[in-house]
């Protein structure tokens, strides 16, 4: 055997040995990867199984919520009319235009502001208390509606009017106040949309005693604040 | 004889290249293993976190009840408040 042939054989053996060592090590690592991926696949399978009903449940929840939203928006449009967008804008600035667009109404959106005189008048009539003093002192142009109601919405974008139910008597300039009223509230004659969860009506105390409207005694149960008619007292679940 | 020596030289040149390439493959394979183990751990934790998905059914039931109560409340408001 020549020297060249012997060297070649040695070199070939070395190459084969290197191939074997590295390939075996690579196979070992690939086996580990295979085991790890098997664990991953089992966990991913559990994730897929657990999240499978989520789409249906969320779609059902969204459908229910959309139904509720449409119901409330329809009721809101029915009751507030053209003031709806402005009321939304006053409570959630920037949302009035979106609301108008969503309900399919056009026109500009005018911010009603922190007070809504028409709502105050309606609430006062429902509670049987006199309307707010500000409305009584400077009544806006009133128009009789077919139902015999009075609209009190001078800041309405439609020039609109608030309605007051028939049981409420026409307010005299001097607003009737509860007998215990001896100090004017901070903001007489206003109903706020933001500050309190329960609507509160403030009535300015009259200079001359007057008889409160029907049901006023039941509505003015909040004796801690004189001259304030509160709807809270007539709600048994809040006691 | 000269051809054998030429082949020996070629083998000597090829062997280090082969070792370098195989070492690279092995290094890459070794680097995959801890990442797969980490993914397996995260997947197991995510699967455990999704155990609370079942509560969505309760949430769906509650939302249905709330919207139903809301509808009743809206009906009362519709009767109590005058239309615009």
C-alpha cells in the first residue's frame, strides 16, 4: 500500500466520522424539537377547543346588546325628537353627530348644555311639582300641541318645544314652593344631566305661599334640602 | 500516484468546510429547542387561562336578562313620558 492511498483512507474515515458525529447530534436535537412541538400541539388543541364556542357566544351577546341599543335609541328618538342629537352631544361631547348618523338623521347637532328645560318641565309635571322657576319667570314662546302640552325648549335646535302633561297647572310667575322652603338652592329651576344619578328639580321659593301641585307632598320627601323636589324619595327601592 | 495526492488535497480542503456546515446545522437545531420549550409553556398557560371562557355563557345569560329588564324599563318610560 502506497503512502498516498493510506492518507486518503485516513482522510475519508475522518470525514465520515465528522459527518456521523454532527448528524447524530442534529438528530438528537430534532427529536427534542419534535417532543416540544408535540407538547405545543396538545396545548394549542386545548386552546382551539376552548375558544371554539367564543365566536357564537360573543355574536349572541353582541346581537342582544345591539337589540337593546336600538330599543333605547328608538325610545330616545321617540321621546326627545329633534333634541336627541343635542342631548347626546351634551352628555357625550363629540357623539351627537355619530348618533345622528347612526339613527339616519341629518342636520347639525346643537349642544343642549347641562340643563334641559323640556325634560325639567316633564319631570316636574310627572312629579306634580311646579315647573322650574327659570321657565316660569321668563317663559319661552309657548305653543299648544294637540295634546294640550306646552313646549319649553328655547335652546332646542329645532326651535322646539317641551311638553308638559295636562295635570300640571299653568305656572304662575311666582312659583309654588314647598312649605319648608326658606332658602334658595344654588341653581334654581334647573335639572342637571350630569351631576347626579337621580334627577333633581330645584324650585325657587316663592315670596307668597302657594299651594303645591298634586303629588307635590309625596315628591318633596327630601326634607334635608328645603325647596328641592326630588324624585328619589318616591322610589321605594332607593330607601 | 499524482492523482491520489490531488484527491488527498481536495479531501483536506473539503473536510473543514463540511465540519463548519454541520456545526452550523447543529447550532441552529440546538437553538430551536429552548424556543419550542418556551412556546409549549406559554401555550399551556394560555390553555389554562382559557378555562374562564366557560363563564361567557353566564355572561350571555346575564346580558340577556339585563336587556330584558331594560326593555321593560323602556316600556315603562314609553308609557310615562310624552312623545316629542
